[in-house]
């Protein structure tokens, strides 16, 4: 498996002969409106969209927040044959966006199964404020089992996923402890909760995503490294633009 880290929640995943892209964000740094407020992006992508190359599908955790799908990302979706996301995103975006409800699956390429799994983008009871979000599990004969958390803040959700899919080989955890005035609590996993999530999942490798490049993150690379200090080389923390290969 190869993972190329673009920045924020965006990465290119290659396994089983299939190329996938998570939450496309390619806009420049700046303020991006959302309702009557704005989210501030502090760094642009480390990989230019023009050098990305074709992908077979996009794994879109949700479409309603600019730090997970920005203007350039939306335009890019028109060139992708398949986008897997929430029912809300499929309704709003149309085109090649396909809803992948929890615990339903599609098969890509020669046998890569993509399964939709729950995600909760904030504390209990905030779903009406933050909107619908999804995560994904990738699996297949002879392939690693990969969990892509999306913007999930709930360890109970992680326990549910672990109970259904068993230990995972790779956990891509959206971390950073995101906070905004919208809700009282974390919108994504804190660094400490990401460690707990990795332990619940029995993850062989952990690759954090979505923990930097936006001002609403309360934690970052240094916090992640400190929290995962006991994981040794099980933690793979790529630099922006870097490609890592996992056995």
C-alpha cells in the first residue's frame, strides 16, 4: 500500500491496483466562509492538482465544510468517475457522487471492497449542527484492511467499527482536535483519543491525517508525535508531499 500525503485531509491511497483520493482540498491559504463565520487555511497543498494523476474514486467523508471539500476540490470531482460519500452529499452534489450507507459496500478494480462506516463529527447530540459524515473501510483478498475515519470525534463509533471489522492493518485517523464556536467539544479526534482509537482498532500502522494546515485545529504534528511516542514505527507521519509505503 502507498499513501501520498497532499495536506489536510487529502491523500492518495494506492492498493490492489486502485487509486483513491480522500477529501479533495487544493485551494490556497486564506479565509473560507461557512455560514456567518469562516475557517482559516494556513497552508496550501503540497501536491499540485495537475500532478496528481488520475484516480479511480474519491472517498468523500462529507461535502458541507470547506476544510474537507473546497472550491477546487468541487471542480475536480467532475473529472472523477466515482465519488463515494453520504446521502446528503449525493443529493447536494449529484453527478458521479454515490451514497454509500453504513455497512454497505462496493467493489472496485479486481477486488477492493469499500465499505461505508459510521462517523460522528462532534460530541453526542450535535449531528444536526455539523451534518452527516461517513468513514470507510477498505479490504480485499490478499489486501490490507484499512480504516479511513473521516471527521469522527467519537470513540464509541470507533468501537462499533472495530467490533464489525476486527483488527485493521492501517488506520488513517483524522485528528487535530478541531474546535469551532459551533459546538462545545472536539469535532475530530484529539491526539490522545487518536491513540485510544488505534488501540481499539488493533492497528498495525497508524497514519494521521487532517491535523494541520487549518487554524481551527487545537493540536498538531508535535502533539501527535508526543501522544504516539510509544508506537515506534507503527506511527507513520508523512511530511506534506511525501509518499509512504506500507508492507
